[in-house]
C-alpha cells in the first residue's frame, strides 16, 4: 500500500508541478510567507488530478480547496555548509507529508497544532483530529507510605505519544518509589523507551543507595546514550507507528478527502523523535524531582501549590544563551520560540540532530537532556504531588489544579477517578487542550498521632509521668520546708545522673 501511495504521488507531481507551481505561488505569496520555517520549503499547488480522484471516491461531492504540499528537507552537516547559508538536500518521495485542507478551519487547526506541539515538522509530529479520543488508561497502586494513580488520554491528537511509569516499590529495602511522565513528539518511540528503561537505570546506578540525586541526573544522559546504540535504535524502530500498517488501507482515500494528515518515514529514530521527561523519586521524607522539557511537577502543602520544576523553553534567556552558544538560533513561529524554527522545547531526551556539535558536551548542546534537579522534604503539611504533561498545564493553572484535586478528595473521590475527571475537564470547550494528556497523582500517608494510654492516669498536670528523680526531689523539698533551719546541717548535693 505504501508503494502504491508513493507511485500515485509521484505521478501527480510529475504531471502538474511544473505548470501549477509558478501561478499558485504568485497568488499565494502571503500564505507561503506565513508558514515558512527554516527547514521547510512549502509550495501550494492546485492539484486538479487529486480533485478528480477525490470525486470518484467521495459521495459528498468534489474537494474544492487547494492541496498544500510540504517538502521536508534536512540540513547537511555543518562541515559542508556554505557561506551563503544552510544548504538543503532532496528528500526521498516517501518522506513527503501531504496536508489536504478544507477551508479556513483546517488552516487554523494546522497552525494551532504546530504552535502547541513540542516537535517540529521534520520529526513527523502528530496531527489534530476533528473529534477527541476520550478513552483513558488508568492505573492505581499504594503501599504503607503513599497512594498513587495515573491516567492518560489521547484527546484530539491523531496518535498517542505520551508514556509514563509508576513504580510504588522500586526498591523495598530503601523504601524508594519512582514516578515519571514522558511527553513524546515526532512519535511515541522515545517516550516509550524512557517509560521502560529510565527507572531501571536509576536503580542500577552505583550511587542509588547513597546519592539518589546523582542517580536521577545520570539516568537522563543514559537515555540518550542507550538510544544511540544498535540495540537502542532497533528498539526505537519497534515502537515506531511506521511499523503499524493497520490503517494503511484507508490512507490514500483519507488523504484525497482531506480527512487525515499522513507523515511517512521509514525508520524514525532518536535523531528525529524525542520526549520531554519529568520524574519524581521518593525515599523516606525526601522527593527528588528531575525535569527536562515542559512537563511539570507541583506539590500541595495545606492547599498551596508549590511548583517543583521549570518549563524549559527556547525563549527563556538562560536557555537561549546556551542555544546560541551552540551555534543555533531561536525563531519565533506561531507565537512560540523554536530552535532553528523547529522544536519548541530547549531540553529533551532524543532529538539527536539538535545535539550534533562535536565540540560541546551533552549538557551544553543547543538541545540538551541535562535535567534540573530539585530536592524537597515531605512534612506533615505535604498532602500530594501532581505531575502532568503540557497538554494539561496548557489549560489549567497550578493553584487551580491543586484546588480541584483537594475538593475531589474531600468529596471521597479516589485518585484514579480524580485523574480521569481532570482529563475530561481539559477537553471541554470553549478552549480545550489539543494535545495528548497524562496526569499522575501521589498522595502521602501521614501516621496519626498515638492515642493517650489510660493506664498513665497518674501523669503530671501536663500529661507527662514524673520521673523517679523528680519525685525524690519533691520529697526532699517537702522535708526541707518542714524542718527548722540549722546552721550546722548542710544538705548533701544531689548526684547528677
């Protein structure tokens, strides 16, 4: 089916591109300028052959809107870049993405998709569907220290690219729990890779027992290292939706009818696919949070939201300086700052083509996997921890989410239902989230104070039993008061115990 699609596209382009491109571009200069990105050259073509094919397969009439074709091109290595600027090389036909748009609504939806996506056009980011997928995957668990639940929903995206890991008992001997949320872009491969391996790498680290902070930080770099091995690349290819042909039968028809946006890449890997990551490791009375990207972790203390992470965006001054020092630029596209006009986060796992400066360490690359680490103490005031991807935080405030969760808890709602209710709320109009959504909730169990022992009724006035020494002192005081003062008699000093 894929071969047939490539042949169809090739025939259409061969017969029509030379004639229509020049006229179409003259009439659509403004449209071309609006969606231009440094690594994309767009051409707008009035494909009458595609219209004719659509009329034969559509019962609702001909497609009257134009077809927008994006020619994806990858930059050459820095060694062959010319003084005139970045050079481009041809992209194979099977890597062309076709967007068949119907009217201004589809145009607006397309630009909104690009604005909110953490990925970029070259990485095959997911598209927006007309109706949300509301089915959810929810997990629950607990131990003697905490209770947790996590729920995820595909929402308006055409594919699910989020992944998560919730391990209440990562290590029983040290009472360690692990929780992670991974927001993929360009496909689910990297986020699924992290969900499988990240917590295991934390546990394997030689400093897992004595310096958990070092173990967590090291695991971020280990993900990039592991994905660049032959075994890692093979595993990423297995996670890729390009290997799933379940929907290929309807691909051609859907494309011609404007019902789908299809990106075909034969072997996406760590160079084109990535994921943000936010993890929390809980041991004893401490929480170690590591974050790279724009997922977020918030702690509730007596109902007050405490944000434990920073959103890593290219427009943040410190992030922008690192990006520019690495030889890249920050381009504002669709209202969001992007590295070279592409990816909209400044830290992530994967996306290796943004980490190709051989003169720099991984932490100093334009796009780095280096996390920000924060250590927080758990006190009696600490109620719960909530982690979520940006699909949730795009439509709800930190304090607002804390209050919603607390109110649901007070009404007796369990954590799983609490998470699901929040996801449903996030897709409600008038401004629904158009991204995948994952939310993870951890409630801390605090031991209740021990009840007073009835057998200790002879305690002192302040509820404390008098010690033997204090009772002896009381007897001596009473004797001294009763006896007349005598100059020749001196009280022996009391021994200090």
